[in-house]
């Protein structure tokens, strides 16, 4: 699990800090603009350019977070399919062996499902350890009976399925922990505050300010950034992977 100030702090607190920082920047800009006697004609052009740049950065950041969210969903579905295939192939073994396989598959499934649901690092490591132990038992049993010519057909079906299952789990772990680079996220914060300052400055030059516009602008920017952060935090927040994780729960019924 990746630890950093940005990742550990709740997204709601981040956007609240950003919201009040933007309001403060607008207020400072407004006060400085009031002191100017001569109106600077080019200032509005600079503000428009910065607004376009801010929109570009927010759109780029949101697209990165959205693509990572889609990758997590697709990889989780792929992993569930791979596990389901391996479970079904246990049916080709005699009942005694099939029951042993199914027992280890249940343990593996529960540990994988818990891994995607939990936030506590100690429990995450425990679930990873449990899935590693279950996968080791599954692989050891499959390779042991692969040496027996009486189980040749069963082994040629089970071994590739287990290999695909382990590969998909590794890929899911990597994709789950893939985040939007924090430099880009911080850049969106900085530009939000800078453009807020220029909006306040222009309002000061015009000797008037629209509170509804100011609050609405800051609120909408913070909403976009909040959703972007939420997309990048699959274990918490509003947008989760509950439907995809439920696929693993259904596999326990096979």
C-alpha cells in the first residue's frame, strides 16, 4: 500500500483546504486589485489563458484517474473469470481430490476478496499471506499429480488455469495500487489557487465582486478534484469496486 501525505489524507479534507485556499487567494487578489487606479487591459487575457490551462490540467488529471479506474474494474473481472475457470476445472479430478482443491480455492477466494475491501495495512498483508499460502497448496497439489500419467488430462487443464489465475492476481495488485502521479495532482491545486488569485485581482480592478460566482467557481473546481481523487482511491470514498468484488463472492457458490 502506497503511503504519502496526499494519499493518506481524506479527499474531503483536501478539497476543503483547497476551497478555503482559493477563497483566500481571491480575497488577496481583490484587495490588491482595489489599490490599482489604472485598469490593466491585458489582465483579462491572462486570466482567460490561465482558465484554459486549468481546464486542460483538470481534464487531463480526471482522464488519468478514470482510465485507472476502468483498468481496475477490467482486471478484477478478468481475475474473477480466471479463478472461476480454475474452480470448474477441479471437477475433472476424482471427488477426493476435487474436494481438496475446492477447499483451497475457497480460502484463496476469501483472501482475494478481503484484499480488495480492506484499508488496514496489517490486514492487507495478512490477506496477501493467506492467498500466497493457498496458491502454494493449489500449485503443489496440481504439479504433484501432473507427474502421474493417470492424471495427465486433468493436469493439462488445471496447470494453465492456475497459472492464468496467479498472473491475473499479480496484475490486479499492480493496477489497484497504480495512482495518478502526485506531481500532476499538486499542479492542479497550484493552478486552482493561482487562477483564483487572478479572478479576485480582476474583480478588484473593476471595483466589484460577485460572491455567488466566486463561491460557485471554487465549489465546482473542488467537486471535480474531489471526484478525481475519489476515482484514484478504490478502497474508500464514494466510487468503489463493489459490483466487481461481488463476482468473487458468487464464485464461492460454485
